[in-house]
C-alpha cells in the first residue's frame, strides 16, 4: 500500500432515509416525528417524489444533530407491521436514539395509544450506576426505533476529548434536549388553544368545536372552550374550561352551540377586553379560534391588535408580571365563519348555511302540499338581512314562482303588475299553488322594504288568491347539522389549528373558508371589509355592484332562476330554428334526476325548443317510448326522488342499429343523458360508433347522477349529497341505539361500488371509528389494529357510560372480509368487552326527497347542459337546410368535443369530452383514477384518535 495513502475517516452518519408509498403514510410519518421534537427544515419536490428533511437539534456542540429524510415515492416497498406479541428486541432496529427524557416519551406514546415495548437494561458498570431503560417502537412506516437513556460510551469518550471543556458524561446528559411536541415558532412551550362561538348560533358550530379540540390534542396542544362567547372570555374562571378528548363526544349530532353564545357589551369596551386579556394570560392561552359572523370576527381582530397595549396596561396595574407579558407577547387569532346567511365574502359557503337551507326547503315542501290541496298562494319569509343567498337557493330548490332579495330588487315601478301577470299565466297553465319567497331584507329599487305582509295583500287584492303568510323565523337555525355542514366545519376546524401552529406575529389574522371545493386561508379583515361593501353598494342603489361582490355562481344561478320561472316560449324563435332535445335517464336512480329533467324541459321550452322525454332508458328508446314534454308535465318534480322518466343500466349496445333508427325516426337533434357511470359508457359507445351510425353525430351531454359519485370529470354527482344525508341519519340512529345498549359497535355497509366516496365522507360526518374502502382494501393487520383500538377506547369509557361506535365498510372493500365476517371478528376478539352488530343500509341510501344541494346542482347543470347542446348545434344548424319533415334543422356534428360530461369543479360548471376523460378513467373499476376526497380520509382517522392509522 502506498505510504502516502490517506486513511478513510468517517465523521458521522449524515441522515437516515425513510420511504413512504402513500401520501397518508408520508404525512403521518412527518407528524409522528414532529411530535417527538424533530423539526421540519426543508421540503423538496420533483416530478415523481416529495421529501421532507427533519432534524433533531442537540443543545450542545458535542453531540451531532440527528437528521431524517422522509421520502414520498409510489414505488417504495411497504413494510409489514411486526406483531405486538413478538419480542421486538429480536427485530433489527433502524436507529437508536439516546435521550434523558425517556419518561416523557413513554407518556407521549401512552397518551396517543401508540404500541411500544419497554425493557430494562441491567447495569454493567463497576461503580454501580443505575440500570438503563429502552423503549422499542415502530413509526407509521413500520420502521423500528429504540429510545434509551443509556449513554453512548464511545461518543462520550471520543467527542468530549475534542472539546476544550472536556465535559463529563453527567453534564452531557443534562445538556440533551428535553422531549416536547414540535410547535413551530414557540420553542418548547406547550401551546394552549381556545375556541369560542359568538353571534347567532349556526348548525355545525359544535362540529367545529369538536374538530378544534381533537386536532389540538393530536398536535400536542391543550384545548380550551370559552363558554358563552366573549362574555365567558370577560368573566373568566369556570367559563374557560380545559377540554379533553371525550368532552366533545356527541357534538357532531347536536345543533346550535353546546358551549353557548351571548351578546357581550363589555367586550365592546376596552375595559372588557382588558379583563379578557388578563383571563387568557392567567390560563396561559395565547391562541383564540373564533367561530361566528363578521361582527364577531371583527371584534377578535381588534382584540389581537390591542393585545400588546393590553398587556402593558396589565403589567402597569400589577395584574400580571412582566415575565407573563413576555411569555404571551403575541396573540394568534383565527376566524371560522359560522353564519346561516352565507353572507361572508372570500368564501363560497359558511358553516350552517346549507343546514338552514335544508330547514327552509323542508318547510316549503310541506307548505306546497297544502297549497296545492286548497289552490292557495303562500308568501314565505326567510332570513337574510343583506344577503339573499337563502332566498335564492330556496327558490331554485323548491321551484318557487318568485323570490325577492336585497342585492337585486325587482326592476321598475310596475314590478307588482308584472309579477301578478306572470302568476296569472302560471295559473292559466294549470298550476294550483303559488309560492313566493321573500328575504327579510328585501327592498325595491327605491330602497323601500318589500314585506311578506305587503306581498300577501297584493296577491289577495289583485289576483283574488287565497293567500297565506308564513314567517319561518328561528326554526331555520334549529336542528342537527346536515352532512355537508358537519364535514365543512370539521375540515375547517382542523385547518384552524394548523393555522394557529404556523402563525407568527407578522402574519395577519386568517379566516378559514372554502373556495373551489378546497379549504383555504384568507386575510380575515380583508374578507370582513369586502362583506361590508355589499351593504354599502345596496344603500347607494348600486345593485349591479352588489351582485358583482357576490361570487360568480350567485349571479349565474339568479339568471337561471329567472330563465326557469317564465311560462311561455320565446316567441321570437323561428320554427325552423327549434331543436328537438331528447332527455334520457341511464343507470340506477339518484335523487336530483327529476330536478334536472324539470329544469331542462322548462328552460328548453322557454327558449322555444322542443324537449322530448325517453321513458325507461335505452330499452324505452328502442321500443319508441318517446314523448314531447310540456311545461306543466314536470310540475312538482323538483322535490321528487327516484326517476319519473324511468331508468335502467342497459347500454346502446343493446341494439345500436335500433337506437340510431329511433333517433332518426323522432328527428332528435341532441341528447341529454342523466345518470351514473353507465351514462358515461353509453356516451363512449355512441361516440365510437359515429363512423357507422350518422345519427350519433349530434351534440350529447352527460349530467352525472349517481350516489356513488364515481363519474369522471366532476367533483360531485347528483344524488351523492342526498345519499350522504341518508347514511348520516341511519348512522346517528345506530349510534344512539349502540350507546343505549352500552359497549356496542355497529359495522355499517354502504354503497359505492369500487369508489369509497360514500364511506369516507359519511365516516367523517358521523365520527366513524374506522372506514374500509376499496382503494385500500381490508387485511388482518388492519382488523387487529381496529380491535386493539376498540379495546383501548372501551376500557377508557366511564363505567356505565360507554358510547356507541360505528365502523363504515364500503360494499366492495373486500371480497373476503365481508361485513358479517368483520363484525364476527370484532365481537370474538373483543372478549365480551364489547358487542358487535351489522347494518346493511341497502337502497335506503338512494334517499327519498333530494337534498337542497342536489336540487340546486341539478338545476345549474341542466341549464348549462342545454346551453352546451345549443352552442354545438347552432353553428351547424344555421347553415344546414331543414329536414324533410320540416320540423327542425339537420344537425350533423362529428367534433369530439360535442359529446361531453358536464362537471362541477369548485364553483364552476365545466364540460370535458368523453374522449379526453378516458386517460383519467379507470374503466375496469368504474371510477376516476384520482379522487379529491381521499384527502378527507386522514381527518376521519385523526378525529377518531386513530394515531395508528394517521
């Protein structure tokens, strides 16, 4: 060997690399190590992978910092979990970490119910030092780590010799960092996060409180609830209470706000806010999440802006110490919008608005039956001072004849004459009822109030109708929240905690909202300011500006409502320009189908076109069951579930030639298909057969309607919201039964095919303990974890107060582990600690009457779909000659874009060709390749305290 050769010298291990194959495992691993004191220092992304670097910073230079790199790679090999019955000391460990806070680490694993094994290491030191301890634990990726308080003798000897002070081992142990959950920006102090509800109560507030409490605990923080809103903050004492995990049990199903809300004059004064600051510092709270309307959120931001001066005054008054002021120098405020009016800017929807819409539609549906019975008119007043969202959506969802909202008053001085004339047309067509919805803040163009009493007198005096007035009042606020509001409040509550932990003094207070179907953060005061601009625009009669301040969907849906309330076709249309639009339902029934057919028929009629209804799907078309539909043929369909036209799963391939023949025979120019995945594949079949059958060369559009929500090209299908509410109602009843029976678990089977949408979203809405979906499957390891978790949870329940629990299983989650088998395993392994029952919901999930969201989505999609058909037929038909029958234009369009799926993406309606969607579609499993709702599954596990799955 060369004498000049320099020997190899390795200084230290640079890092340890962990690989995760799924986003869920990746994020869970990052969170797991953060709770152990690691800090995320960098995230890097490439086309195929994402990696987060975490470092455990040592408090002394004599000890090297420990670095981890967690990589998200779909090709990563999944490690199998090691049985808890094994001795983990015989399993190869990935790393051993020395600590002098082993007791705190053990307490942490115990508190989160994380499996570990503890062993004592006998001392071999001749001087009789104490025995050492080692904790063996697996991370979320099933890598084995060892935490021990046994010093590393090699490091202590070699490293300390290189330092000038040559510190002894005892000193090094004292210098090691102590264990605390990772809390960004606040060193190692355990955060205390409080939540209060303020202003008018809104359904879903309790779900937000539950989410904040449990997310905070999961993130290693203490959670507090401030009772009676800002009044509780001023009063302090027992009004500010620490919340434990089970304190929010049952909050999901409860309306209003359990922790209370009250008007507080004291908080409007500085002296009241001074007392509130003192109480918060006394409790060690420096983060406040406020759920309320714009007034409540404005007060919260003012409180934050005054916080430094309030602490100075408290120190001067000797009510707190300077150390306290330094410790809690910054107040973090996060806003959640709880408002049934949906009147906050910078968010598409607010907590409680959809549930309120449910109450209104339920009442108007009930009123409609008695109105039809007696041929009466009803004027219904709904809430909304400066926002007409409730009145508009209720008008669309119930098929009302007229609505009055503050943002868009009736035009002209003769609006009463025009309204009466239109209602008379409706009556002449055969309508037996008249429904007028007026917002409590409705005005005319001169800013004069339009009241329910005034409208009742108008209909009585002018049209001599037997008219009644109903003011719904606070019934709109009541009742348990719907599935949408539960999930919205839950996801926003989790995000609020994350916003607290990532905040800093220089970041403005955020407001958690929802935009484009995504949970977002916006500047709180900017949103409040924009909200106030609506009322200002109305006061100066700038109604166009007021409408522009609402989201684009609001404007579009108002115009669509007007387009559907007309009662006569557009007489300006020439007969040869009228298109014959056929409407067919394909696949299983779904609530919202009838609402879509109604909207398409009336909108087409009002534009001067001819809608045709095809009964019983493609078999009905083959049999020639095609009928022209009149304006009144669809009266009352809005609230009807199922399919009035009839539907089945048969495809055009049943007889392509006959389908083509019947389309030609009835001179059909365009086709509107309403249905599930079968409607999508039907479009594909006709598209692929265009070269053989020219009759298929026409514009076609598919409106997704299936409870499984498995159609590509859309985030929501008609019927899925109704189904979620049906599942939620059933599971609420099952949990109530299980709780009454004590220590009972229900395994509930839901529909969905190969899509886990219903299982995940209903699991989030009902607080399921576990969710089994086809995307993940079921195995013995997962079942073992579920049984272990159930045993732990039931053992922690107070004697005689065990809660009922629900596990949701999608029908195609596993061929082997059926609902009955899973229930039997749980019951057997529970060893009489708890019982297990099954519930297969079956076709009850299709619902009865469509939910308001499904009705509103149906109308919007149907109107946009008719516009799509017209736009793809007009250019062709304008230059084409009329057919031999003389009933309409000759439409021939082979453009691939002329056959499309109408989808809802965020707040927009989009159209994507069936051909373009093929690359994003899993035809074998009948669903899209990517599902946005999979991100919600982590929240299901997190709020069920399933740290073994998160």
